[in-house]
C-alpha cells in the first residue's frame, strides 16, 4: 500500500535480416496482436529523446540517493526480438517498445537511461547482484519471479504458436505431442508454457513435446523457416511482427495465457516506489500509448501500473 499510495501521488530473407538486427542477446517473456509500423529502418529506429515528457517531481523525489547521485538509471533487457527490443540497421542502436518506455520513464524520473544487453537468463542474477537497476524486458510475472523480484505491470500480451504458412502439419496448441517446438532459453515459454503442454501430452498417454531451446525468438523463427523445427512458441507481438515483415511465410495459430508483463527490480528494492510512481505518471501522458502505437502494439497497453503479487 505504501508504494501504491506514492505511485498514485505522484518483435530465409527478412527473418535473416531480423536476426542480424537482433544479435547480442536472448529474448522475451510472455508474449496481443501487433500491426507492424510501415518501416523498421527510418523514423521508428532513431532514438527518441522524449523531450515532450516532463520530469515529475513527486516521482523523482522517490528515487533513492544511490541512483539520484549518479543521475543514471541502468536498464537491462536482452536485445533480441522486434518489435519489443532489437538493434536498428546500424547493429548498434537499441530500439523497440521496451527501450522507448525505458527512455520515457527516465525523463519522468529526471534520470539518463543506460541500456544493458544480456542473455535473458542473466537478467535476474544481474538485478539481484545490483549490477542493473531495473529490467524492462517483456518479463511475465510468474509466481517464481514474483517471489524473487518486485514486478510492476507495464503492458499485457500472451504466447502464440507460429507454424509454416498453411500449417501443413495442422498443429494447434493441443496437438503438439511428439512434435519439435522451438522456445527461447529462459523465457516463460521454455520454463512454463511448453512444460505445461508437454505434461498434458504425457498425462494423456501421448509422447511429450520435443523442446528445442534456442538463444532467442528470432533464431527460433529462422529454424522454423529452414524446417529444423515444426513450430515456435513465443511472444505474440514478436511472432506477429515477423509474419507481417514477411507475409505468407508463417501463420499464428492460437494464443495462450495473455497476461501482464512487468518491469522488475530486486525484491524489496528502495527503487520500487519510484518505478511505480514513474510508470503511473508516464501512463497518464499521451506518450505511453503513442509508444505502443509506434510499434504496432496498441492493444498491449494497460491502464494501471500494478505491483504484481504471488497468486
């Protein structure tokens, strides 16, 4: 209640190109439908300074002195998959929904933002050790994560199944038994969703799903295009973006577990109240929904910065 009160106050051709654009990390969390912007190489890929977003003094006042004294907020994500977090055509500039939200949040809190790119399974250890201040990495607030982290909702989407165009094997979420399905290492699809589907298979006396664990969601899509796997289970916005960038190559069938995605910091962090207040203030500006619209994710914005709880 203390934080809530203070908060109130105060995504083999284009896919290969996407892989090059996404080199350097592993992706996603829990992955609404996305409509791709017209271009991924022009205005949408420059760093937006968000000068129209003003500092909110009530939120900035909650920033702990250890961070305020440096003037910098270190945000960690794995830069691996458009449209949520990926490299622009220069293979250096980090763009996407999550970087934009991070930079806009920094403006609200009066802080410069530094973005660190790490493998997805390195994010939580980095937060716990204090190496990074906050993760904005499309992380689903699973029960295990909520026990280890403070997590504040900033969007919502689900997990979808991608198959080759026309779905030649007629795969659905409930017919994956015995099939090879790619997931990203450390993602909620790897750790929770695919195991749940596989358990349902074995419980019905059928063979388990064959997981193919890969570094990121874009690599999984490349393996689907080359026929090395039969399907990909990944964040819906990432799969939708890929399908729109190369029409007629993949189909999305089914979506499961649409739920919140959350920023994360260390459990009990003194930064949590500032993040709650900062996100609340950002959501009250036009910029918040404009960022989602910019990346074709209008339906993934939420109305409230909810502090996630177990159960």
